[in-house]
C-alpha cells in the first residue's frame, strides 16, 4: 500500500474549520467589514477632523539677525485645518527687557487682527518689546475648542560675536516657552503650542 500523494506545492490541506470557512474568504470578509466601519468616518472628517492633535494651534516665532522684523505665524499642526476664527492682539511700548517679570495687567492691546474661516494669521512687527494675545477657535461636526496664549518677546542686541538674544515670557498656564535663545538659524523659527481651554472659551 503506497502513501497518499502530497498536496500540491504551496497549498496545505484545510483544517477542521478550514472546510467551513476558508482563510482567504475570512480575510476578505474582515477587510470588507473594516472598510464599511471606517469609510464613513474618513469621509465625514476628511476636511473637518474632530478636535485633536491635527487641530492643535501653535505660534511660530521667527527672526533673522539681519532683519529687525519679528514674524509671528498662528496655524495648526495639521497644515490644512481651517479655524472658525483667529484673533491676535498686539501690545507695544511696555518697557520690558527680559530681565524681570512682565506686568501683564498693564498691557494695552491697541492693535487687533481678526480673521474668520482662515488657515492662519501672520503678524509682522519691528516693535521691541512686543506682546501678543492670541485666541483661535476651531469648530467641527463633533465639537469645538479654543486655543489661547498671551506672550511677550524682546530682542536684545549685543556686540559681536554674541549677536542677538530673543527673550520670551508667557502669562498662560500650561504653555511652555524658552526664556532666552540666541537668534540664529539653529534656534529659529521656534514653535510654541497654545493652550487648549475647551469649548467654553478663554
């Protein structure tokens, strides 16, 4: 009596469950089930994701030592996130040089930029020092939130080879800034995450 012929190359005989549910069929069924569950979420949130890491607003501070202008950019970590509104207030002439605490209650917000339905807001200024009062409101079908921050910046000019130093401070709890940093291409632009204070607003 001879041994039974081996199965064809690359195939194995089905197990007890394989006869009732072949593995390729099970795999295709699971893949279809995943697509049915996930596709509506992906389509609904493709341009308006729920509040999360992509909608997190940040302030980017930039300057070069060859230019007196400070550049401030307010936008989201996700590059194509549109905010319901972004407001930036500017205060100048408050006599701060980075060596002491800022008198936050004494700031006078004389200039305001208010934009609605925008991806970003850019503020440029040669004022030194300068303070910013920022709020960005994000709305999606699944919820909304506010991102806020109050900051002060001062650029100290020193003799070469030291160049310039950017001093930063914030009045917003939960926001981290670097107190002082040299102005060069290795340190700037510098991103600062704004505080997420929820749907209740600042």
